[in-house]
């Protein structure tokens, strides 16, 4: 399959995952990478391209392929792509922003931490995008790209002066990510954030924070590593959910509801950062807790 045909196959979604085209793209990584980078560059320069064609899937496939390739040239383009102020554009990516943007950023990270910091600290950027940037710090630590000391130091600066006091959801993410890396050095800042009403207690409470403190450093980090999805894997595995029908999702929901009912009967409390009991691979707080 030549490059032009691969790109054509990846452009539109017909209800089935284009597995052959994705496999062909992987086999021709060196040849197709410049084309995938160009796709992201064009969309970053003109987001309307994607909004005008709601079934245009190439940018999404490009993100997962370049992340799988660990392509550092994609990193600044991805930051630029998602620092748009166009809410419709962000919405067009659906759950990608909350679920996998942090994983794609960590997978393509080029070493330019300033770009990531700008994304997190800009008040004009979507709050869920900024939160994904904070989560990227945790993944970079878990993959030994950043030290825990570096992450703690940056989080301190966010608490102290780099985050506006009205940054919706970003504070929730900051507290949760602080817990992910063990919050001992940050506890005074966390308590102050709660006292100022900056944290949504429907998302995380001081009791949750105390649970992480009680667990200790080693157990907390072990739970985080077990509960966090790591760097991006094979796109066919990552994107297989696209092939699910509405009936499949309803069946999944019934299974989850049954498991949730059983779990509630057995235990009134699961750690927010622990792997969800439903087997999704996500943290409990990002899966069945919200159901």
C-alpha cells in the first residue's frame, strides 16, 4: 500500500478501524512520518479544516501513529494544536483530550518543558487541555524522563503563583496529580487550595489526600504505576473502541453497572487512584467513579 492510499484510507471513518492502513503506515514509518507531521501542522494553522469535515479522521490517526513512533517533532505541533481557544475544535476530539492527550504528549516529548508549561499556565486555554498537561508531568516522571523532585518543584510553583485562582478543573487535576506522586511536600499548598474553595470536592476531598499520605511514598507510587495507562501503544489496540456499536456500549454499561453494584455491596471505598475494578485499565476516578 503506497503512502497516498494509506492517507486516503485513514482520512474518513466508515464504521471500521482501518487496520490494514494503520499496519502499512507502521511498516513505512520513515516515509509516512513527514506526511503525518504535515497533517498536524495544517490543522494547527487552520482548525476549521477539521470542523468543516466532521468525519475527517486523519488528525486523530496521525496523533496515535506519531505517539507510537515516539516522534519528537510532533510534540510542538501537538502543543500548538491544543492551545487553540476554539472550544468547538477541542470538542471535536471528544474524550481524547481527557483520556489520551497526556499520553500522546508524554510519548512524543522532545525535552522542551517550557512548551508544556505554557500550555498549563495559560488562562485562555481549555481547562481540560491544561489538566492534560499537568497529567503529562506525572507520566514523564513515571517514565524516568523527569525526576520526582522536578515534578514537585513545578507543582509548588503552580500552587504558589502560576495558576489563576479561578482556573476551573485545573486545580482539581493539580491536587489529584500531586496525590499521584505522593503529596507530602505539597500538603500545605493543597490544604490552602481547599480552604480557598479552589478544589471541587465532588472530584477529590481532603480525606482522599489523607489516604495517600497514610499509604506512604512506596505504596502510593506503586498504585499510581499500576493505575495509570502508560505511553501510547499500537494504534490498532488504542483505537479499537471506534469499532464498537451503540449496542456494544450498552452491553458494556450493563456489565459495569452490575460490577459497580457488586463492588459497592462489598466495599464502600476504593482509592480514587487505584485501578478500576471493572478492568478497563483506567484509574477508578476516571472510570466507574463518575458513573
